[in-house]
C-alpha cells in the first residue's frame, strides 16, 4: 500500500489501518498507536521515522505534497516500510 510522510510536532507515516510492527532498514520496530488511530489519527509515530526520512532526503517537502512510500504487508500485523 502507498503511505505518505506526515509532520506536526514530529514525523510519522500515515496509513489507513492499524499497524504495530514495521521493519525499517532491516530492523523490526513496534509502534504504540494513539487511541484515535484509525479514526482521526491515521499515522504511526516514533523516533525512528525522522532519521529514516532524512536518509532518503525526504525530511522536508512542499506544502500539500508529502513524499510517498510503500508499506508492504508481510503477514499478520507485520509490515516493511520502503
């Protein structure tokens, strides 16, 4: 699925369904989702997001045009972010 970067007090990756375990740069990360995840909040947040975006030259973007990435399902509640 295609996901987009998001920033507002920190960096996150927007998704359309609950996600808890994501492999980023070969390492599995568990993200604590907010209570409003899936309703008004559709992104997972964590300290690993900003360095990952920086490594791709995607830490900033024009207003309304966030970079897109791929979140690949690996089975169950595990995904890979590319």
